[in-house]
């Protein structure tokens, strides 16, 4: 923990948004994957955030990822009898991943990350300016 808790708050937010970006990337990479059974289908992932106390001041809270949940949405059943993974009835199963929603989530996570980088940089500049006041 730093002597200026703003760095801890912004750092925790950057870490959380990094996890969010990673889960979006995983979801997008597997959006077009298929499986031969519903149980083998990729399940979209979503991080769960919670507030986390920073330092000894209860009014300061950062964020942390408490878990990464898998989607419970039913897979999409498609009739593709020529596919090598098709089951005995000719069906393959695809994950219920909406690429547009994932892109929106990616843009939101990216903007949040960038905003916290700006908070971090501004706090650093203010701390440096404060240290230079005596010169």
C-alpha cells in the first residue's frame, strides 16, 4: 500500500478492468466455436466486482474481482449434419455469446481502464508538484 491511497484505489480499478478485458477477449475468441454435445460448449465468462476497503480509511474503497462466473445460458443448437463434431442427429452446439454485447463491454472496460490511468497520472503529477513546492 502506498502513502497516497489514490494510487491503491486507481490501481485496484485498473486490475479489475484488466480482468474484465481478458474475459471479454476469451468470450470473443470462442464466440464461433462449436461442440458435439451441450455439455462441452464454451460458456461465456463474466467477472463479479465488489468494493474493497483501502487502507484504514473506511470512506475509501477500491474494487476487486471476487469471482469469474460462467454463463448459465443454454447453448445454441444448429443443424449441421456435415460438420465433423455433429452428434448422431446432425446437430452441433454453439455458445450463447453475443459479439455486439461483448464489444460494448470491451469498450466500456477499456474506457474505464483509461480513466483510471488518467487518475493515476494526475495524482502522480500532483504529488510531484507538492514535493517541488519547497524548492
